[in-house]
C-alpha cells in the first residue's frame, strides 16, 4: 500500500525551491547588492519571514542557491566530461560550457555569488563547496587525458583541475566585461588549435 504524500513536506520543499529560483533571478538581474531578503521574497511572491524559516538568513539562502547551481551544472555536463579522452575533447567541452552558461546567465550568477562571498564566510564556504562537483568532473577528465602520457604522475590531477577551473572562471568574468564579444570565439579557436598540436604529445586514455 502506497504511503500518502505529506502536504506539509511538499509545500515546504516547494517553498524552498521557489525561494532559490527567486534568488537566482534576483542575482541575474540586480546583482548581489540587490539580493536583499525583501527583494527576493517579493520576486518569489512569498513572505520574507519564510527565508529565515527555511534558510536561517539571506546568506543561508544564497548558499543554498550556490549549491543548487553547482549540482545543476555538474548534472548538466557530467556526460560530456565523462566522454573526454583527449585534450582537444576537453577544450571542446569547455567551449560548450562557456556558450551555454553565458547564454543562460549562469556566469553572472556565479560572479555575483563570488563577489558576495568576500564579505560572508558562510557564503564563501558555500560557493566553494558548490564548486566541488565541478572540480571532480574536471579532475576525472584530466586523469583520463594524461593516463597514457609522459606527464602522468608529474602533476596532481586535483591541482590541474583546480588551475583549469580557476582559469575558466577568470576567463568567463573577463569576457563578460569585454564589449568585443567576438574575442571569445577567436580565443577558443586558438585553444582548439593549440590542443590539437599538444594532443599528440600528451596523449590520453584509449
């Protein structure tokens, strides 16, 4: 016999998701300075007190938002990263991630969360924790790329994954500021040519 669904549990989770969605939209359109409890509650059409009931504070809500975004990003690109076996394939996935995340406004959200974390240790820890699934995907891809190369064991895949992710985030932030958006395409074209040249040297998992 199936158990009856608990309406209170359902309503509580729906409210949490509604607030996270409202926080995302607020960060995209108004930035971290506009992400007050009042603004987020108004956008989500809920009582502001529910932010504190469900998340403890506005920073708690923003931390949950960062983690939700990290989980979404990892789930969205997991299959693509798991298929990576060479440096050119890794660059190709990076290009896809850039194009889709820029188009959807996710880079703006990440930049605003990072900016907000400078004044909140809770948010800082949450944003970094939200990056862990992403770092794990990149690390696994790096391990496969260097598996049969002379570089295996010379550098930690975890360190390489952290470096690549840091460069990617910096790249995303800089290109979002640059009015010459065609620079993005030319940079990825150059990276793909370089990856093709280095691919034979680095090798990759069969």
